[in-house]
């Protein structure tokens, strides 16, 4: 059991005030009602005192009792019990088995002499059923064996309501509504005196020790159970709370929330109802009365009266927190809820949670601390302020007063232990990261994010960059100084960028790449800068750093122009011509940019297409002039040049042709002649200069793309003529001609071919061509026959339809009338419309009328 100072024992009535030097006088019973204290003695006197509570400047409580009067009841018997009925200004006095009504002020019996006879003991019903404010309900244990009687007591009269018999002799009783809680000889029971239904609670031997039955709240009782247990029971016969452990010989018990106070021969013990633990023990000898009166707990010996003054709950809670007893403090604080106004309680409870949080934090119990800070809605700056230099210099924060903890800072809390300090910093990181997006952060976002940035930077934490590239409230001046101190230059650049200072960011990053300052955060920082400039809307910055970027790496650097956002390029925010002139010094970048304009953006401007072709050409010639091993590069450029020359129709052909003259770029010359429709020249180059027969065939194919059959055939015949030039005796050309015919039989007019080929060629040599030509010829003939047959069949169908239309007979009689003039026909001549209507020939001649008499289009007349 861990002690709490819950109560102080203060003397209220000294023995001299009561009995002077008469040693035979003993206190038998007490009653307290407001400031009125009544004492009944063994020599049949009642004493009335006024109790005044005094609080010294130091907060010490004392009681001064002033004697009002004393009254002798004249029976030479002890006064057994006193109970005040303040609504009636009556005191109920039990003496010699009789309850007398006396006036509370002058202690005179009521004039009517109303009394209740034959009472062993009695109890008042604090939850009365009658509802009459000027009536008190009293339950007595009668001198008759095994009998309980219920009375209604008014100012000057008493009235019996009910008499109930019990299974054993009752010896103690407490009342709540219709329910009686009774201690019988061997057990406790609950009895409903209205219905007579009883319920056993638990066994108890009243012969061995005094039973205790105490009403402690609505429909709930406290009983002295077996084995020294204080048991709680409701009127339903169940226990909603765990029992408390008393000593075996308890004399009296009282409740002063949240404590149960018990008295035995030597001590007053205090147990918490919240956790059942014994909290305090006060030595107290010869005590024989312990009762609570409206929250005031009074104990008495035979000679003196004392008051147990509870210490304020807040003081008790603070004492517990000071001893680092967090759990108990929180339990007590929650229990205090019912005794403190709601608003005041909430303020107090939040503060207690926060204090408890710091206690757990100091013990590195971070999970518990976090929960307490959360539920206590801690101003997070209280926590940040423990860590030196984390709060921004501009922060206006002042710690709570009185303080929530006893630590100046983290150094004092951890006593310089680096491992502990690291753990605390790690906790703050995760805590701030959690709360920064919740309402806890409202109003302190700058303080939280700046502190988080400082922690991340110091710990070299990967989340530093995530913080800076997402929405954050880091204060620029504080954060910048801190990042610089910790050499986090890349992160500092991100901070500048987030605050709209791109120029400062770039300046830093360029220094890192150039090696002027050291920061290894990103190994690809150069590429990052290129990317950054690509999406940077500040054109001045793009131009400013373009030279630096291109000098480092032309092919990557040019991306600042080629990969700009499309909408920006389409608006031509940066003029392409300016870019081209800027790139003059960087040949590879120059080519890449023009490729971007021509091939990716497909800009149809002659100057770009011509310029690109010239650049390819110059680069190829440059490479060819150097003897080093650059075959792959040259081949790639040649491929690009050919592709451009073939696919584009926008460049200046003759200009490029002039540039190629005198070089060994024969294939390119051929392509250019082809573009000029000078196919013979082109084919001559391919065949005679390049001797590339395959290329010559391909030339015919790509040059005739999207052209008609005749054009294609003309090109193939032209190639054949080049091969079979009358002056040719070259065997390779002859074989090329044979291969051309055999591989592309379909592209030739066989009749013309046969006129061209020398008579000396054998049929076997040309057999694939001839087979293909014959097959093609037969195929063409058959396809033509099929087309003709289909056309004839269709024609026949139309003829049949026409005959059918004409074949329907038309009967004319003088009964039929003309559809136009409504007159009968006088002669067998008429005109018939497609809809079957008949009209006179002269009526039909008026073409503007139709068979219904409305305007009639020429088309219907044409159908007559």
C-alpha cells in the first residue's frame, strides 16, 4: 500500500468542555447537522455545540466549538442515539428504548409528548418514499423479537406505517426507499418492506463481532463482511465495486468519496474506492464512534470529539504526481469528477494529464507519455521547449505557470546521457510528425515544422527532404541557419525553393556540383538541376544557368529546352530561334534541340528541317575527317540523315545537294535526286557508284510509296534499263537485272521486259520471272472476267426489275377519272405515275402540278 495524505485529524471538542473534571462521564453518541453538533452521554445529558471552521493563512484548518446548552433527560440511563431531522427542527433521541422528539434549538421535548416506544435502535430513511418534506421516515428494530417497524414522524406526532417480521433477530439496519439492509444474527439480507420480498447477501456472525450496515448512496450499502472485508451491496443484492480489506475488528465505517474510512481499536484506515488500496493509516486509540455527516467525518473516544479533515483532492493528486505515482493520480483525478464543477474539472484534469505525461516522458515511457499528451491536449510547444534551440527565435511561447514539470531542459532531464537524449529526440520527431496535421497544431504550425526540420537535419533523417517538398510551415531564417550549420545544403536549396527563392536554391546546388561546398545528399544533383530548370518558369534563371548546364553535359543539359512543359513550348515562351543561336557553341545539344523541333514537335518550318540536315551533314563530315574509331557514331548519324532526307519534304533540296557534292555520300545524293524526281541520276549513282543493288531496289520501293501502280512500274523499268544499259557487259549488273526480275515479277510489264532482255538469255534463267508474269497475267485476266461476269449479272437483275415494273396491266374505262382534273378519259391515251395514278396527257404536261394538285418536282414527271 502506498500512502497518500488524504485526511488530517483535528480536535473539535476537548474533554474539559464536556465534563470538566467529572471523569465518569462518557460520550455515547453524536449527531452533526450543519454547524450544530450534538453529543449524548452516559449520564443522560444532551450537549449542543456550534462548530466553527477556521482556516489559517498557511491553509491549516482548525475547529472552534462553542457550547450552546446542555439538557438532562432525567432517566439515569445513557443517551443511545441522536438523529437530527432539520426540516422539522427536531432531534430524535433514543434513551431507555424510547425515541423522544425534542426541539433542535432549546432541547425541550415537543408539547404533545409524541414518542416511539420499544425501540432497540433506529435509522432514518434518507431516500424517503412519502415525498412529504415535513415528515421523516424512521425504521426501528423493535424490542419485540424479530420485528421491524416503520414510522412516519411529523413535528408533533408519530404514526406507524408497517410492521415486518424477519427470519432471525435483527441487530443493525439501514434504509433506502422501500429497501432495508439488515444485519441478522447469522447473515445480511436486503428486505423490501413494501412487498415483503427478501434476498440473502452473505453470512456473518454477529455474536463474534459488531455488524456494520451503512447506506453510502442511492440504493447502495457498505457492510462489514466476513474475513475483514468491507463489502458493497446494492438493493438488487449485487456488488458493483470490489471489496476493501479492513482489519478483523472494525468498529465503524464511513464514506468520504473517493475514500472508505474505517475505525478499529488502534487505527483509522483509509481505503480508496477507486483501486481498493489502503492509502492512509492514522493511529487512534480508544475510538468507539466513526460517522459521516453530509461529508464531514467525525470520530470520537469516550472523552473527545475529532474531525477528519480531507485534504483537497487537487493537493492529493499533486502529491501523487510529485511521487511519480501517475496511475493513482489519474484514478483519483477521474474519481474527483463528481465533486468538482464540470468546467473546473476539465481544466484541472487536462493539466493533470499533461503533468503525468511529462513524468512518463522523463522515465522514457514514450507510448504512455504520448497518450497522456494527446488526451491532455498539451500545447506541443511545452514539449518542444525542453529541447534547446528547437523553438524558433521569433516564437512568443512562455512555459505554463505553475510549471508542468521540474526540468529546465533535456540536458537536465537526461543528465547528459547521450543515448537517452537520442531516444527523446526520436520520440519528439515521431510525435511532431503525428500531430503536425491534426488540430493540436493549430496556431503553432511554424513552431512544430521548424522544430521537426531541426531534428531531422541534426539526425541526418531521410524525412527531412519529404518535409521540405511537401506543404510545410518551416520558418525561413531559423531553418536556413540550422541547415547551413548542419551542412544540409541540398535541403537548404529545397527550403529556398519552397519559399519562392529559386535563384538562391540554384546558386547553392551549382556550388555543390562544382565541388565548392560538400553535400552528398544526391549523387544525381546535376540531373536534378537540369530537371529543376526544365520546369522552372523563371526564364532569366534558365538562360543564366544554360551555359553551365550545357558545359557539364550537352546531351543531358539540352533537356532544359527540349523537355519543357508542352503548354509552355506551344506558347513559345522561350523563342526557339534564341535557343538555336544559344546552342551554336554546343554541336550535340544543337542537333538534339533541332531533332526535338523537327521529329518530336513536328514543326513544319523549312529552316529547321534544312538546318538539321546541314548539322547532320557537318557532323558526319567532321567525324569522317578524323581518323579515330568512331564508326558507330558515324553510322548512327548517317541513319538519321537518310531518314530525315527520305521522310521530310520541307528542307531545301538543292541547297543540301550542293553541300554534298564532292563528298562520298552517294546514298544521300541519290535520295536528294529522288526528291527532285531525277530518278535516273539517282539510280545511276546507286548502281554504278555505290554498286548497292539492294539499295537501288529499296529506292524504287520508298520512292513509289503512296503513288499509283504506273509510277512504281516506271521506276522498276528505269532500274532495269540502268542494269541492261546497251554498253553494259558487267556480269554483276546482268545478275542484278536477273535477280530484280525474278524477285519483283509483279512490278513489271512482262511484254516490255521481253523486248528489253537480250535474246541470249535462256528461259531457265528467267523462269521465276516468267512463271510469276504468266501467273500475274492469268490472275489479272481471271479477275477481269469475274468482274465482268458480276457486272453482267447485276445488269440482268436491273432488266428483270424493269420488265416487272412494265408488266402490270392497266385497265382504262370511261368510269376512271384523271387524278389532276377529275374528268373521265375520252380516248385510250394517258400518263401513269409511279404511284399508280393516271392523268390526261395534257394534264401531265403541266409539270408544276403533281397527282395531288400540289407543286410537283421535275423528278416525278421524269418517272412517268
